[in-house]
C-alpha cells in the first residue's frame, strides 16, 4: 500500500515537472508598450494609434443675448500596423471620424430629424508594400480606399406647402467611394515620417447612379419625387451628369508625420496631393461666381483644368490630460476644383429662402447652389481616449 502511494506521488511530481517544462518551451508572444506604439516582442510588427470620443456642449435658459442650445460629439480612431524585416516594409493604416451636432432642442423625433445633423464622416484605409533599394528609400506599391459610414443630408430644402420638412441626400456609404492604386517610391528615414510619390497612379471615383437628369418633377404635395431626396448628385464630386464612375490617371504625393512633439502632446499631419494626367469623365460645367452681384452663374471650363491638383491636408492634435482624459483639435482642408460645395441659400434681394430653399441667382436669374472653393473643417473637444 505504501509503495503504491509513493509511486503515485512520484508520477505526479514527474508529470508536474514535464508540464512546467512544456510551458517554458511554448512561450506566448509578449506585447511591449513603447513611447510611440506597441511592439510585439521578438517580432517585426509595430502597432499603435489613438481611439477616443470627445464632446462639447452649450446650454441656455432664458438667456437675454440670445443663442441656441447645442451639443456635439466626435468619435475618432487612427490606427496603424507596420511590418519591417530586412529590406521589406509593409505599412497599414485605418482612419475613421464620425461626429454629430445638435443645434437647438432634440427632445422629439421631429426636432431630432431637423436639428441633429452630421458634421464629419471619414473612413479611410491605406496599405503600402516596399522593398529597400537605398538607405531609407523603398520601391513600393500603394492601395487606398476612402468613403464614409452613414448618409449626409442637405437641410436647406424645405417644402412650402403646410411647412413640410424634407432633407435630401448629399452623400452616403460608397457614394462617393475613392479607390487609388499605383507604384512609386517611399522615403522613410524615421518611423514617424513617411513620404510617398507615385508618378503614375490610377484613381477611381464611384457614385451610385442618380435619377435621370437629377429629376426635379413635382408631385401633388409640391415636393419632388422620392428619388430626388434619396439619390446622390454626382456633379458634387466632379463627375459628369448621369455618370456613376470617373477614372483618372495621374501622380500622387503623400506625406505623413505622426509623433509626440512634446510630453503628452501628439501631432498627426497628413498631406495628400493628386494631379490628373488624363480624366475620362470630367465635369467641365461649373458655376461661376460674380463678385459684384454676389451671385453665381454656370460656365464651361477648359479641359486643361482637369490637371489642377486635388489637395487634402488633415491635422490632429491630441493633448493628454491624464491616462484617460484628453483634448483633441482636428482640422481638415480640402481643395478640389471640379467639385461643388454649398453656398449661402438666401435670396440676394430679400434675404429669404424661396420655395426650394436654393435661391441664389445667377446673371440670367437662374437658381444655383454651389461653386468651387476651399473646404474647411475644424473641431475642438474634451473627452475620453486611449492612446497606445
């Protein structure tokens, strides 16, 4: 009996020793947190980024000088996963921003529909594969995709009969969607700085097809047909009327800087410039601004204007207050010559909106709604964030 007990105990000790030894043999990957990202120990991957939500709010009650209650929030994510081994690099990034702003009360469904509006919506993925040919210089190929997550609406359109409120769709997921693909050179002297140049890149813009001719037929209640409210106007994004695809062949310059510039303050700056050599379906009919009359009229632009570069510059500053609390300042600048953007919808003579809410007049008295110019987005907020 004693021998049996001793033998059992000996077998248990041996089994425990084998199990402990096997744990040492089968090590699991360990993540190491650095000042500028997460490194996978004994690996070639570096992962990092920022995820946060920021809010701003104003409340007024019987406030003499006037004003409106407002509330805004922004969801922001900027993530990357970069691989480097020997002469090979593979950089991947995902950037997403989505925010809403409420101007006035939103305590009922009707008020929320008109007062709660989206102010930013970006979803972009990029991947770049390179092979080092000289110090910090890589022959590379890049693929990019950019769109938005939810629909955006124009709220200036108000039907006159019975004061009905309607909004029409300006853009939505995959309308537009921009796909870019091309070979080039990548200069990356530091982990926080990347410069990419492609001399020949393909750029494809997709927009779901609109109703024929942007149908403005009125139905019995004086509103437009449903297609007018739900379809996207392709000319806003540089496409010809009736087109759902615009193909361009051109050059691209892309610069990315992402670094902690001082303690607890990080700055991400992304500049992208694209110039077209050829454009198969370019919109050459654009509004023209008459400064003396503060009005806009249609004009035909020459074919060579398709070569004017599209410029996008995004900046994000993150100020860490403590482990979880942060303040963010975001600014984005866009210039695209062959795209339309909204202008003041008041009548130049009366200052009031007309039946369709789009009452700026051109030289011939026709209604117009947009012309090309610099687009700017800026937002500052305080919120909760995780930076790694």
